[in-house]
C-alpha cells in the first residue's frame, strides 16, 4: 500500500504465484490487484519502480501481469511502462499477458 498524508493512494499485490502464465519456472514476480486513487500523478511509475527494485533484490528477471485485453487505455498504460505483450488468451475474461524484463 502507498499512503500519503494518512490517505491510501495506491495498492497492489506482488506475488511469485500465477494462474494465467503457463511458464512457472521463469524467475518473475506477478503484479496483481493494482489500484490507484484518482488525482495523484505518477503513481504507476512509483509502483513499478518499487516492484522492479523488490524483484531485483530477490533475483527475479521479470515483472509480469495480466489485464483485460479489451481495455485499450490500460493496455496503453502498461505498454508505456515497458510491459510487452506476450500472449492473449481467454479465461474468466479475454486477457493479455504482459511482461517487463528487468
């Protein structure tokens, strides 16, 4: 969680477990449940910098995430943060698998 002035402004989960990615042997952290409060700038950059630093400290080579494939705005945001599209699929919903090499 990220807190500023006693206010929750962002939260996310960083995990070694995944249900979407078939390759479970790659040294990766998976980013889940990423939420940010409207009106605060650069939270994505702050969150991904934290995730990257934790991943490097724990000998991980990638950050990975999945997102709704039909959410064009969200996919563009992840693309802007250097999460490359790896694969698309359909499970609970149509999704994109994205990763950022560290």
